[in-house]
């Protein structure tokens, strides 16, 4: 089933007023027929409970959304390493196909493949068993992964390292589909 989406334009390119008309005309000239720069539009699936709240001044480099959503997928929570030592905890969720259809994303780009869960420590305490979270936070284990259904909010996106990133705050664990597996191996976190 194909998802239907609404386009949300950045307030700076609304086609009203002389300056905005000049912006649109400039975009047409610069992008050979594209009337709106791709970073000025986010596609929000009709089924999504998430709505655009604000867009940063740099034409969509940063955008925040309001609303909570329940999503499922594979999570990986682990430590980034520097000089062989764990120094920063990161938590990621790789949404399943159904969940991707609920998440706003940049127009002209693929659906969201990866979400950063923040804060990572809270994500670990929320998703993992108490024992797993304790071991991970004490660095007795460095990576854990599994599948879960979670409620998330504070959806946002930003561009860093020449890539668009998507972030959410974890609200609660709805259901662990499969309890986490534990690994002592480093995971490839970073830009």
C-alpha cells in the first residue's frame, strides 16, 4: 500500500509578496525548473500523528515536529570508542517498513532508515532489562541490540556531516518484540 503525503513548505517560500516571488524565481533558475528547494519541503504521511512545528532559518537544515508516535524496529545501543576506550553512548532505532510510513522525511529523499534515540542512557534504561542496562552503563558490555515497539516524541531532523539525521526522544517501551541480545563487540557509530 502506497503512503500518501502532504507537502509542508518552509514559511520563507510561500509565494506571497515580492521578495518571496523573487526567491521562487531564483530557485527556478538555479534548479532548472524546480520551484522549491528540496530542503524547504518535508513530506508528512497522512497517517502520521507527527506535525511540523518549526523549521530553522537555513532552509530546512533543522526542523522540529510535534506529536508522539508508536514505532517498531531493530535497536542498537552501544558505546562509541576513542583510542580503544568507550566514551559516548549512542542509541539508534532502525524502523520497520510500517513504521517508516508514519515518519516525516525530506522531500526527494528516501524514507527514514535510522533514528537516534535520546538521551541514549534513558533509551537503554527504557528498552533493556534492568540487568542489561546496568551492565551496558557500567561498560561491562559495549553493545546490545534487539527488536522493540516504542512510543517516541520530540521528532526532529538536522543536517550534520553532510547528511540528514533524524532524532526522537523515547517516551516508553510498548513491547519488547524480542529481548535484546548482548555483544562485547564495538559497533560502527559515528559520521
